[in-house]
C-alpha cells in the first residue's frame, strides 16, 4: 500500500485581472484549431466580470475547507495547488513540493468525469510538470473520477431542490430539469465514457428530485463550426423545451463543480437571455462548490487510496471508476484520424 505525504489540487486556472485575460486564453487555446474571433469573443465574456474568473478564488475556498477537514479528521496532509493554464501553474506547485521534500502525493482533479480534457490531459500536464522540475519532483497519483460518488451526487440533489424552491409554486410541479455540461468534440467523446457518466449522474439526481423529466444539454463549445461537438446547446434546448409547451425549468450545471466563469456567462447571462425572450421561467442551481459533503468526499477518496481494503461507494449502475486509468484510456488528439479537425 503506497504511503502519501501530500494532496495536490489540480485545476484549470483563470485570469484575475483584465490584463491577464488574453494571455490566459492563449495558453488555453495553444495548439488548438480555434478561430481567433472565437477567442476574442470569449475574452469579451470575461470583461463582463471585470476580467476576473472566479475559479481561482473558488479553489482557494475549497482548499481552506479541505485543510480544515483533513486537520480535524485526518489524514493531515499538506495541500498544494497547481493549474493547467494560469497561476499557480503546475510546474511551480510541483517545484515547491520538491523543495518541501514531498515524494509521493495524491491529486484531486477538479473534474468529476472521464474524458481526455477532464482526466488524461491533466495526467499529461502533471508528467510535463514533473519533467520540468526534474528528478526531485514527487510522484503523483490521481484520485478516481467521482461522477457517481454519493459525496458528489447528494450535494447536486440538495442544490437542485433548493433551486426548485425558488420557483413559484404554480410552476414548480411541472418544471423539467435541464442538466448542462461542457461540450467536447464528438471524436473525443467516442474515446471515453463522458456521455454515459453524465447520463448516469443526471438520472440519479432526477430520481431523487421526484422522478422529474430531464434532458442533458451542453455549453461552452469552442471548436470551429466544421467540427462536430456534443449537442444540443443549452440555448437550443431551452427553445425546444418552450416549443414543447413548458413554462419553467431548473438548469443544473452537473458537469461543473464550481460556479466559474463559463457557468456564470453561458447560463446566467446567455441562457437567461434566451429564457427571458421566450417567457420561460428558469432557475439555475448552484454547483457543489465547497459543500461540506463534497469536502468530506475528497477526504474519503484519499482514505480509499491509503487503505488496504477500501470501501468504494458509488451510486447507479456504472460502478466506481478505476484508481489507475488503463493504457489508452480517453486517448485523443485533435489531428488523429478519428477527428475531422
């Protein structure tokens, strides 16, 4: 059984001032076939919020809660934080870990699902950072995907119920749940269980919310129009819902763990504008954030990896994800034969 001496939070990163927006987006899109016009349009989204993405502060809040949880219940591991695209960057985090004498750490990636961009790419980022740091870099083992862990699903259920309570009683009973997740290229989706995992999570939440009707929509696509991505888009889904006679809906960003900028812009601004135009009453549920049950779940995932015969709780039918990804799992390259890009 491996022994671990730290936890590393691995996330996407985001700008914390207007001058950081374009350099951040250039980092995100480097090597990707995304038109510059699309990048500038996304940059404008950030300016709605003063050029500040909330994701870094939300990670700081999660880390504060997690440190308190680990100190109170153990294991009392130090917690480090490194991002893929903006400061604090992964090489800096691993460099500090090496200076502190950390040799073998666990990593929590702030994505609940399996896909190239949500799992394998982070593993590649970690290995590049380790190579940059050199021989003293700690070994990093990723915690398993948690899309159907009770500690993730239960907070989503609670947030969904709270959103339903915000609807007028006359609208509440018939409200459909519209779940959203980040769209990915169809070629990427073909190499992973992203869609199946999302649908399992959606079904679990819908069942707990009274077996409500539900649909899954996607948001935040960034590829060229010629490249097929997962659909329908959230705005198109709201139009379809209205055309079917619906008067209300709860939008649940189940694909995200924090209310970062894509959630705030794509749902609270763009999707809300479509709903207002249609006369459709919608309420957007909060993400899990630093919900106490979610924080406890992270501790439980750590304990799993430090126990000889761990309990591995999961809901639904897909079962718990593997601790170690199989060779070739979620493999994807934009230029490979499976992709039109």
